[in-house]
């Protein structure tokens, strides 16, 4: 495996880990917010924004693995509705 391939694999794994960590943290913060903790509201916003950024990067890795260009949109992007 070349240096570039190893780097991309490791970076892709790291991004996938960050997505999982931030999803769990956001769920935990949402539970705290439901329990009445006002500080958790800010935490939910922070985790959600970071999660969105990491999911964007994960989509770029999916494009790379599918042989698409960097600026190509992920499949099914316009059929998704996220709130």
C-alpha cells in the first residue's frame, strides 16, 4: 500500500470514528436537554454542526471510493430531507 493510500484509509477511518462519536454525544446532550439542563442546548448545537461537517467529509470519501470526482454530489442527495 502506498503512503497516499494508507493516509486516505487512516483518514477515512478517523472521519468515520468522529461521526460515530459526535452522534453519540449529540444523543446524550439531547437527553440532558430533555431533563432540563440549559447548557445541553448549546452542546447539542455544537455536536450537530460538527457532525454535519464530518458527514460531509465522509461523503467525500464515499465519492472517492466510488471513483467519483471531489466535487460530485453524493447519490440521492436531493431525495433526502434533514431537519
